[in-house]
């Protein structure tokens, strides 16, 4: 979830501290004893802003609803909602689901909700998915036989992958659907679900029940997750960031320092590998670099912002008003931000700026021959391949081609 940092987080948390469990480990095995008016325990992992949590608590007054969230900036909104709703059967924890056994005794949870869990699309990150076998075994420990997981997501590749994991781990599946709301709204919707459903996206849902054969942590090592990428590796839709995921802002000295502090040189881009040197952040060199760039004319330099974090630089250079042409260059600060579509979004924003604000008619770009990722990104942004030499591929896009592509995408 992309959240803005809430500067007034501490006082806001304090104002609804009655809903916060500060030391959940102290409650292990004692949850229902501490809430004598409730007779069953429902746990939601990754409650976000808490629409589902609060509505479920209202609808199920006999159940104690425990919402777990590792991003307090989101959770504070959920806590405020609970306070404003005047309910007493819900509590929140700033906690990582990976540590579940620290706070729940075996078979203590009656039902577990996983709503719109983060997809972690890369294969190497599959173990972080809340439906990965490692997590399913923690849940199996904490649920009795017959205890259920209710899982919903808009993400079909994640849903299909999760189905495979539940099956392989011995859970009994029911209520499996790829279009939960096809005949009208069903059940309590989460914040994400309200948004996605309004956008016409289909919601997947399943219920998984623990059986006598369900694997718990006692089953030993979890299976290795090979080829577990969601999306392209399985020939399915790759998850694209929303159009407004990134923005461009003029590069300032402090933004460039933030950018270069995390910069990593990509060894694969060196034709001659012996020339590769890891980048080492040196504040004085960054100061000099920025001063030199700011003195140049005919350039516009932007930091590519993901929320408040500068993740790369985009430059329009060689801006030549008589010929109405310029060239675009882009770099992202490290691998964490590559291959997510952020570069393409930034390129589109810059193209709009070049055509609409600078009055350009043509924008050029080039890419090292071995940088196939950048070539794909340029083509997705609308650039056309023009030529290549020993070192580079050359691209360009005209105003007409850009507006044509925009019209195509809107149709
Ligand atoms: C995509 S959001 C969905 C939020 C909410 N369930 C909804 O549907 O509106 C996923 C949430 O799960 C939280 N989350 C992801 N992994 C978690 C973990 N291991 N432990 C606790 N929370 C987690 C994230 O911080 C985020 O707020």
C-alpha cells in the first residue's frame, strides 16, 4: 500500500490508544479470556485503513476482531474509524504477520481474513506473499481443524497461485469464485475492494478450511518456491502500477543526495565487465555534479518520485526551440525500482511535458545495446526504433505519434 508518512502519527495513535495492543505477545493464549463478552476470535492480516475491520466488528458483536498491520500510517486511520464507530470488540496491532506464533497459541484463532494481500510479483519475493506455504503453516498452527481462512483479492495471478498453495498444503477449499460481485455486492468490502469494484475489476474469493491433513509447522521444511513469478513469467498479465504512481519534480540538491545515497551501478550494463566499479556515495561529488548540471542550459532535469522518495532521474537535454527537438535520458537508482513500469510512466510524463509545455515536435532517445529493459520501456512509452550502431540503439517519437498513442490507450 502506498501511504504518505503522517507527521502527526504519534498524537493520532495516542488519541485512539484504547484500540491499540502494544504488547500482543503478553496476550498469547489469553485473548478471549481478556474479552469475556466475545466468544470467538477473528484475525485480519494487513487491515490497511480498516473499512472491512470496522464493518465486520459491527456486524459480529460476539466476535473479537484483531487487526494486524505492519504500516502504522495506514493503521491509524483504521483505529480512528473504530473509535468513531463506537465499537468495543476490535483491537489493532502494529505487527508483522510473519511473527504470528509469538502472539497466538495453537488453535486460538477461529477465522483468519486475508484481504487484498500484497502480491509480491517477483519469484524471489514469493515467500513474502501471505498465502505462501511458510505463512499457511503458521495459520494452520493457530487455527483448529475446521477453522477457516477467508481470502479475497483482485489479483488473478496471485489468486491462482494461492489456490495451488492451499491445495498442496492440504486445505479444503470452498466458495471459490473469480467474480464475487457478479450478481451484486456480496459481504463486507475492504477499502481496496470498494475502489477496484468501482473500476470494474473482478474480485476473487475463496474459503480454505484446515483439515486433519493440513500441513502445520510440524511438517518440517517448506517447499522451495521455484518459478513463482506472477504475471509475465506465467504468461499472464504483469501487474502495472497505477498511472499516478510516479511524478516528476525538478531535481534539487537535497533530492539528488537522497537519490545518490541509494544509487547502485548496474554491472550488466558494462560492455567491458572489468570496467565495472560499484558506485560509492560521496556527498562532495554529488554537490559538484549538481552544480555542474544546474549551470547547463538547454536542459530540464527531474527527479522521478515514488510517493516522497526520489527513485531516479529523468532529463530532457539538447532542447532546441528552432528545430523543436530534444533528447530524453533516464536512470533509476537501483534494481528495486526497475521492471515495475515506473520508468515507462516517468517517460510518458516527460513526453507530455516536452510536447505540451516545451512545444517540441520530436523527442529522441538512445539505449545501450545490452540494455534491453530500457529498450522495452522506451517502446512502451511510444518511442519508435530508428537505427543502431556498435554501442547504441536509437529511438524517436513525434508529437503526432505521442498523441495517437494516448488516444489509442484511452479508447
Ligand atoms: C494491499 S493492502 C490491503 C489493505 C486492506 N486489506 C484492503 O483490502 O483495503 C495490504 C496491506 O497488508 C499489509 N501487510 C502486508 N504484509 C504484511 C505483513 N507481513 N504483516 C502485516 N501487514 C502486512 C500492508 O502494509 C498493507 O497495508
